């Protein structure tokens, strides 16, 4: 009862903020909500009237605090729910809040690392260089003389987010229960994905691990680097990184003045994003200009790994086939991929879905090459989901948002270049390597090898089963007993055909 009352009071605060900013348009999905929105519109502050709905919603969410800023950024991936323009406006939400006192930061560092700041660092800058809803960053020099950047979790942020996430669950469950046609949007699942993301951000060791994993992935690529982790000065609420020196990727004039080639930088950004998504299945999901720098030698330097995404190999294949299908104008192929992946129910018309894909893709793909937006195309695709009862895929929503940010970076660097055309040869090669005949043969060989590895275990289990049955006094029919016992007699062992398949597959692969 107390929790329900608390949620209702918080809901009243939310409604007041949305009303003041005239941002109640999301209620208009139902007749009752439409009527309520019209009534409350009378109490809106008129100074927001000239702004777009998405801009008004962004301001309302900012006024509600850090949890709602984060939620708005997550909501920016749901163009299927809120529309493309609103999603674009929410994607510009800035996660900036006033800094908390340096004394609190020092106390957290000392508590987490078990030593005072003065012992851990030669110098520690009390004025933070950045402050966000979850943490803030201070520059420092370690006791050994290395330059570092120290990220400190904001006091009280964990409990605040826990309260707000409980509210989001309550609202999502209520909407799914009372508005049946919105269940396909999987609102509760979306809140769960949001919770998982925030939970990872709340433990800075996870961010350190993400940065270390991506460092390993790009170990042989000098064009994309990640600051090293100072693990001895990292804990749940503290993260110490190597301090990087570079130019923010959106400072075009500074990049030119430093002699950097903007086309080359765009190519590196496209290559890096491709490698993250397709090669590794692990990508930086918040690679906005504030988190991407250009080093002295022209290498890209990425920071802030609080939000990352993963894409399994099956989804990568789906995505690659879909992208190539769209770029080639093969909408039938795009439809077939969706049906094969199970994203569209089998009882829907594949011809109708092909036609729907053409209807929103042609206007986008007929634009000049440098204006084509794959992220916008995916956003349009998600908007046709209601017609075809297609369930949302959370990993694709996060990826779509990341693509949108990457496209923005590419266009800012060079408006005449389309980064997806730069990455297209890489995607096509990856598709050939992972979907061609030789790739299928490799997979088949892997299955055979796994089967061979399991044979001794299966034989042992069969022998133990037979022995247990005998000891239990259970007498089996001779034919049944014979079928349970491993066959060891005869001129050829029964696993020989499988071994021959493996040898043949290995020979074919070796010839490659």
C-alpha cells in the first residue's frame, strides 16, 4: 500500500512537470488519454508553445531529475513508439547536472580504495572536468607520476535510481495491463533493459571491464584506442583511467588546423563501428562527440564505456543481410530475412511486408548518397511493426540509436560522405565469410567435432545405465539391451563415418 501511494505521488509530480511543459502528447494513444491531455493543455506554460513536442518532453524530463534524463535517452531509441522527430529530439538530451562537492568525491575515493586521496595521488583536481547524473570526473596524477582521470559515482545515485526504476516498472505493467494493443511494444522488457543498463553503469568495475574487453578486441588496430585502466585505483564507485590528450571529434576547425584528414577520420570511424558490431558483437553504445577524440597521430580515442551493447552472431547475420538487402533495393530479401529470423509472425504476408519495406525505404534511398541514413531507415522499419505484429528487439533498438549517433559524427566531419558506403565492402566481406558455402562447411565441421567429443561421455553413460538396471534387478529384452550397449565389434567402428566427414571438411578448408 505504501509503495502504491508513493508511486501515485511521484506520478502526480510527473504529470505536473509534463503539464507545465505541454508534453502530454504521449497520452493521446487512447481516447481517455486524449481527452485528459486536452484538458491539462489549458494549464501549460505558454512559453514552451513554440517548441516541438520532443523538445518540450526533453525539458520536462530534465526537470524531473537524472533518472528521467537517462530514461529519455533510452526512450530516444523507440521511434516506433514516439515517432522519429520526437526520438531525434530526445537523443539530444544532455546528461549534465551540477557537480557534487569535491570533499564528497575524496571521501568516496578513500572509502572505496582504503587509502586517503593524498596517498593515492600526487595531485587531485577538486574542480571536476565533467559532471553527469551518475558520476563526475576529476583529473589527477598518481603516486607513480602517471596522469589519470578519476571517475567517482555520485552520492545517493543508486537509491534514487532504484526508486525511479520501480516506478517505471509499475507504469509499464499498468499500461500493458490496461492498453492491450501496446503489449507488442514490450514496455516491461524495455524497462528491464533500461534497468540492466543503469545497473551496469552504477558499478564502475563493469565499465572498466568493458573498456578492457574492447582494448583486447582492438589490440592489433592502431587506428582505434582506449585509455588503459588503473585497476589498483578502481572499485565499485571509483574508476581511474589513463588521461587522454586529443581533439574532440566534433571540433572540425581544430582538427583541420592540427593537419588531420577528415575523410581518413571518417573512414576510421566507419571501420571501428563495423568491427565493433559485426566482428566482435560488442559495441560502444554512447559514442557521441563528447566521448570520441582524435589523437596526435590521427587515431580515434574512445572514452566512457558505461553504456555498451552486444549482438549475437545470429542477429549480426540478420542485420548484415537486411542492410545489404536495403542497399541493393532487394526488399523481398529484406522481408525473407525478417520472416526467417522469426521477427514477423509466419501468418503475415511476406509480399505485404516487402511492399511496406519498399514504401519507406525508397524515399530514403533515393536521396543523394551522402544524405542516406541507415539509422533513419531502421527507425521507419520499427514504425511498421504494429501492422505486422512484429515484436521489438531491444538489442536492435540500442544499435539503431548507436547508428544514429555514429551517422551524426560522420556527417559533422564530412557532410558529403556516407559512412555506410565506406563500411559496405567490410559488411559484404563479413557476409561472405560468415554466410557463404565455406562458412557453412566450417559450422558443419564444428558440429561434427562436438559430436565426436561427446561420444566417450555418451558411451560411458550408456554403460552406467545398463549396469544400474542390472543391479536393480531389472531384466531388459535382449534387443533393448543390445541397443543400449556401445557397439565395439565389427570391422569398422560406428564413429568412422563421422570421422571421415571431419577429415573431408578439414581437407576442403585447408585447400582454401
